[in-house]
């Protein structure tokens, strides 16, 4: 329940920021990238996040050295807060330095618009490659509930630091990683590249010589220098590994149709709502139902990327999932919960509307 609430809050904050950007700042919202950010790696990340927590719990329980067992409870919390952030600094820095780990982390850096949705954008594999960097906390017997709570606090701060509304943060600039500091980290300028690896506290960057303040006369150039500019989540998550081994030659093919941002945005947001429901039911549903819903959501993220790029297979898969597969799932599993029926029904209407839109577009071209 708490995870579903937390992720619902993230979605609400993303939408509020987009409203401010669009309605008040009068800027164009990059909906296709926003939707990709929301769905790029989130569903598989939850699966692998469970693996990360399981491994941490097993080591802490069976192989922990008991170093903090007799510490005051408050001292354990304070220590974990600083130790987690220290571990994250090195996790982040090494993910930039080792090519095999950069192939995972680069998905996050390929976003070219700074905003809260970028804070959600991650690789399918990021939870897996994070595991080794926090195991030291398990070996010294940090309780798993403290590890998870402290990690959630840090991750929320990191999410906040991706917002595009706060330029400077006053005195906080000296003690914490702020949106300005993290914007620098996302820059591909020579002045900014491989700087500001910290997650919450700026002390680690200052201590290890990787800090760089944002310069008023040097605008941050977001993205990467070899960005494939794909909205296809399969390619985005796996192309970096193909490049690593010299096997990738990716060229974005011409789209078969052009779909409006409204279709992409509404479909992507509804898909994220399905993800929230999956998280909500993860501990109560039978395994078969969880797997079926997982496959619908996961394949939906793939299909949505195909829609964004105007791929025929994306349209076919999107239509099959929500006009055929989702209703069959609801019927045979005898689902009566409106919290699932409503978004699936809306996605079915969305798929039909998308089909009609593309069909009329094709007729208009003739």
C-alpha cells in the first residue's frame, strides 16, 4: 500500500510540474519523452528491486556481523542516512566510469528535458547493478526496514532534484545536492561532464574533488553525445550493451504514421496507473494473476514506445493488449475491482481511438 501511495505521489508531482511548465511558463511539454521517462524501466525495476531487498535481508540476517546491534536506535538511523548516501556516491561515480555499468546508467542520461519525470527514468537493470554497492550495510547488520526507509528518503530527494522549477536553493547549495547541482551532473558540456555524483549531500563531491557549481555563463546541455533518440524501450535499455560490444548500428527508421502527443500522454499515464495497481496488489494476488498483469503492463510499455515512433507493430501490439488481452484477463480472472477495470477500460477505448485516428490519417493521405 505504501509503495503504491508513494508512486502515486510521484505521478501527481510530475503532472503538477508539467501543468506549471505548460500553463504558466508557456513552454512546450515533451510528452513523448515524459511518457518514456515514466515507463522506461519502472515495471522491471520493481521486479529487480524485490531481488535487491531479498539479498540485503538474507545477508543482514544470516551473515551480518552485528556491528550496530547494540547501538542506540537513533544512532543507527543517523549512521544509515550518511552511510547510504556515501555508498550511493560511489555507486553513481563508478556507474559513470565502468563502461559495463555506464551501459545501464546511460538510459537515465539520455533524457534531454530536465524535469521530475527524468527522475523516474531508469534502465531495466539499474536495481541489479545497485546491489553490490549497498551490501556493506547488510554485512554490518543494518536492519532492512531502516535500509528501505532511509533509501526511500534519499530517492525522494533525488527525485526532487530533477525538478525544472527551482533554479537556486540558497544556503542549501553548500550542504546538499540541489536541482542546480544535479542539473550540472546531467550536462554533457566539457565543464560539467562527470561532476556532482552525490545523491543528497554535497560533502562527498567536495571531499573527492568532483564538485562543480552551475555557471551562469555556461548553459547546461542536457543529454548524451551519442544519443540514439529512441522511444523504443527495448532498444533504449539494450542498445548500450550492443554498442559496448561493437554490435550496434542504430538508425531511427521513418515512422509509418504520426500520432498526436495527446494519445501518447494519455496512454502512458493510464499505463502508469496500471503499474500502481500492480504494486498495490503485489502481495495479495495469486502468482498467476500477478504474472498476467505484469505481462500486460510490461508489453504495454513496449507498445507505447512503438506508438511514439510510429511503428506498425506498436499499434498492433497496443490494440491487441487492451482490446483483446486485457478484457480476457478481466473476464477469466473474474476481476471486480473498479480500480483495475476503469483504467483497463479506458485503455481499451484509447486503443480503439488510436486505431481510428491512424486509419483516418491514412485515408486523408490518399
